C-alpha cells in the first residue's frame, strides 16, 4: 500500500487547486454556482457516489436513501461527496435483457471516474448485471473504489410457506400449468413473493455476484448478505463512505486488489456457495478488465476442490439469504474454507485474513461443515464436446440426478418465441426423455444472451408429474432457476456454432461426470449440414445494438466488448 497523500497530490487538485490557471478559476466559480465554498471541497478527497437507483428497479429502489448514508460517512471522514446517477439495469423490466447493457454501464462508470475530479468512488449496485458492470468500469479506470451491495429483499411468505423469489416463481407457475394451482391462488401468491426493496433473496445471480465482490475484496467484510431493509445496511453504507475517504488518501487502487489470487478466491467462493452460472461469464469479464486471463478450465479445476457448504436455495434445499446473514454471512462461510483461500492478499479493508478474524458460523445447517456438505464438489460443471467445442456450463447440483447421464432425442426450437408458441404442440412428440434444444439465444443471437435457458416443460408432462428434462441452449438462465439446463453453449448458433446444425430427431448425450456433451451425428453429416447453413440477418442496423453486435465476445470469454477488453493504457485527462 502506498503512503498517505498530501492534499496537493489528490487527483481533484488538478481541477480545483492549481493557482494562476483560468480553468481552475472557472472550476471554482462553478462550484460556487453549485452552492459550495472552497473550504468545503479544496484539499479534501472528492468521493464519487455512483448510484444505480431507479423508480423501476425494485432491487435498487432504496439506494436513494443509501446514497445519503454514504455521503454522511464521507462528510464524517472529511471528504467531499458528489452523487452521480448512472444507468440502472433492472433484471425485472429491461428487455430483451439487461445483459445487453452490462457493458454500457461499465463504459459509463469508467468514463465518469476518469473524466471528473474524483479521488475515490463508492459504487451502489446489486441487481444481477450492475455488480459486474460497476466493478468492470472501476477496474478499467483504476480509481480507488469500494462497492456497496444493495442487499437481499425479505423472504417471501404465502399460506405459511417461505418463498424464494425467482425459484418459487418457476415452481408455482409450473404447478399452475399442471392444474394444481388456481388463478386466484396464483394471484394471492404474487403478492407474497417479493415483500421489500432489495435483490432476490435466493442464491441467485445478484447474491452470487455481491458475494463475489466481497470475496474479491471490494466491499467491507460481511456487506454482501445484509438484508436491504435492515438498519445494519444503512450503517454499512455510511461506513463504506468513511472507508472511501481513507482509500483516496492511501491511493489503494482496484489493480492492487483485483489480482489473480483474488479472482481464484472469488471463483472458489461462488462454487462453494452453489452460486449462479452467470458468475462464470461475469468473473471472466471482470478478470479480463484487470488484465487476468480467467478461463472455463479454471472454474472446472477449482470446482473439483471445493465443496458446496451454503444450504441456500436453489442449490441448497432449505434456506434464504436472511438465514445466511444470521448464520454469519460470507465471512463465516469463508472461515470454513480458509485452506482454499489466499489470506494475505489486500482488500479495501486490510488483508482477507484480517477480514475473516473472529468470523463464526451460527447455524451449521445454513452454512454446513466440511464433513456435512450440500455437495462434495462445486455447484457448476464445465462441459466439452462436439456440440460445445468452446465449452458449456451446467449447474448440476440443481438438476435431478437421473438426468446427469442421459441420451435423448432432440426437439429443436429456432428461437424463444417459436418455442413459447409450439412447446405444447402434440406433433412434436415430446416425452420426458426428449432433449429440448433452443438456439439463436446467445450473445449475438438473443440478442444479449437472455435468461431463456430454463426452457418450460410441456403442459402434458407437467400434468404427469414430470418436473425436469435435459435442456440445452446458448442462452443463460436466471441464477434463481434450476433443472438439468446446459447453458452458454459456445460458439453460439447465431454465428454458426454446432448448435446451429442440430436437427429434431438427432440423439444428444449428456454426461456430467465425464464433463461431455455430444451430438451423436457423424462428422461427414455435420459438414454437409454446415455447408447448407446460412447466417441469419443482423439483429441491429444502427445504434448501440450495432456496436454491441460488432464488438461482443462469446460466452467463454466473458461477453465483453473487444475494444474494452483489449490491453492498453488510456491517458488521464488534462484538467488545466
């Protein structure tokens, strides 16, 4: 860690403190226009508070108040806070998918931090794509930063049953389609599923990615599991503001925190939590921004060394994030796998080992012991084969065991709309042994790789009691989803990947133990089909979508933009 800076060494000094310069005089004049006198900000660290609050983002609707708590902490520590509204990525409402806009928020974050008089930043987010986007931007700008997770919502409740957002939505929607739940009951359940501000309270993508941010060392210890409406959440926000001022004085940058060891620990954490498959894409992209090559093989290698200890839905059977918080949160969880972690690496608040000092598990059924794991290996497996030469993933701890080695007849859908319209068509002859295949749902084909991967089962099978089938796509799925869903098939079908060549009636073999996914069609026939394949028309002809289509990389390399992921320096602006 570097020595403490003098006031004239602060980055903001270039804007406010350089005497005899017209631009400096103008900057100070405009600060007076904003209502500030020089003694309020000159010589003090200027802290950017990047806020993803929005009226239409239920995960972040409380962040307007949390930004005030952050600013309170900044003022207490002698800093000067400035709040910046940035893009909100609402998983619930933004179409075709907020994944299309993750890199846009990352760009906005990077350029804001670089172009304004900022000495450090507090990043407020938590809904699935906002966490990686904010951290990718902060990493690229390399301005001292700390992340404030939005926190999980309260548990859902309905007729004496505790509900998990997302996970129980899928479950009860299927029960309704099977005829086991009335329209009135479904509407009643709708009112109990999401009871407060905050992101999903299952171990979905939001909880997985905020836990990853904490494991990386970019939050205060324990921050990721605090429920959004708990008073401890506001106290954490204020403490993060105070810590941001200290980061500005010491100059501790993301590049010093986001090391190879940090990313390996984040992967270990995600896998041990039974976390979302989406973390694979996000962590690979985040590592790339830090100049670190993280691969699917790293995930598979680490998965074989770490048990799943978090008994939190959907990977676990019972509990939700509030239970995880009361059981000790992430520090308690990490205290059970310290032999798998790099304890001497830096975080925003000392070393990782120092963050874990005194951590204790308060409920051994929520955070299991190594002798009684939820699963012996990490919750995500990486598959290879002629159907996914660049890899695919499956969250096998959320699948029915008998399907983890399976051969079945493919039923192919060319797009999601067609699948929705025809899934119940009797002429498709879909049985419980069929393999449902969805294509043109990847990064370019989706567009944006929507969360379509948990394909719905036909009504007639639901009514027979079937609740899982093998499903394969180049899409993603919600971290709250479950089932035998093979995802992120790369390269995607839209650009001519092998998934584009599958035909209804082909046999497909999945073998998770062997880590293979194989299309049982000979090479000569595949080459004949490849020669007949024609690329589909472009999804966008102009605008951001055209930039996205031109620059997006495939799932196995993180779905970043090539021009953002490439190595190279960006000059700091001249403020005079």
